[in-house]
């Protein structure tokens, strides 16, 4: 999904379904796979694939989960506390290494891969077992390139804006820490 932030509503709704999950873990997990896009572009230019390892189920479940755990523990607390003025100790408490955090990151990372199936004509979800172009998106082709993309982007954008409007009190703490 070209707008990485639009993956966040999935993380938030998963957290609302089961508050035992870690919202920071879900949020980082659902956005981290897109970090590979600028790296792949720098390495291969526009001729290479734009999604690969972290957009596959295997890569997302292993490397993606590992990297997202590190980012959630080390990077997320200082960034959220600095930019959104949420008490750092409260964020750190939600980002402590635990089975719950690891599982939340895993679920968030897999949700990213599955959501992207609706937004791109081809997805490397079974890479390295199948090439990146071997798994076409049935959703994408059913609705057509423009309509399929705009449909999902519109839905996720509206949900994200609704969350921001509805959660005015303690907005950032509620949406970033849980």
C-alpha cells in the first residue's frame, strides 16, 4: 500500500478486538514491511521489484517480526514520547519485550502483507517459493487497477480520519499506546 500510514487502522481494530495485544507492536508490525521499498529502490532502481522479502509471508513472519520487535522496543518509545508528548515511561511499559509484544508484532506484520494483496497487481506473498510476479491479486484484477487501488485507499483513509476525529481526548496516547 503506497500510503504506509493507511495500514494503521488494521492495527487499531485488531487491538480493539483483543486488548491483550500490544498496540505499539501491532502498529510497528503493520507498517515496518514498507521499509524495504526505499532500500530495494536504492539497490535496484526502478527496474527491480518494489516489494519482496518483507512483503512475503515467510519474510514478514521471520525477518519482519524480528526487525519490528527491535524497532518497537528501541525506536518507538523515544519517537512517540518526543513527537506526540506521551509520557515516555508509559510508552516504554507497553513496549517491553514479551511474548505478547512479539505476537502482536507478528500479527501486525502479517496483516500488512495480507492488506497489500488488495492494493497491488502482484504480491510476493509466497516468495521465495514463487517469484514475486507469480501471485496476482484477485481483488485488484476484479475491480481494475484504478478502482481497486482507490477503493482500498479510500476506505482506509476514511477510517483513519474517523479515528482521529472520534478520539480527540488523549488522542495520541489512545492511538499510539492504547
